[in-house]
């Protein structure tokens, strides 16, 4: 099984308040994203939040795939 990690970031205006930040982070958290870090930029006027998401990707089993293919060829179902 392989893992795929995806990253993204958001830039928030400090004057929008914490409610906007919390709502965005909660929405993405519900979709499986995790907050990695936050920093301030532009003299403290903006906050950048980095998030990541890890997905498990199943790698195909060559022997099982071949057996399934052969079984379907000889099963008589079309």
C-alpha cells in the first residue's frame, strides 16, 4: 500500500477575525485535512495556514488480478 500526501495553503486577513479561520479549518478538517502550521506575514496583517492530507492508495496485486481475470474468462458470464 502506498501513501500520497497532498499539501495546500490558505491566506487569511487578520481583520476578518478568528471565526473565518476556524470555519475554514473545520471544513477542511472534516474532509480529512490536517493543519501543519500557521505563520503571520505582511507585518502581521495576514495569516498563512498550511494543511496536508494523506491518502492510502492500494497497489494492485498482480497474482490476484491475473487469477480474477482467468476466472472471469472461464466462468461463462458475459
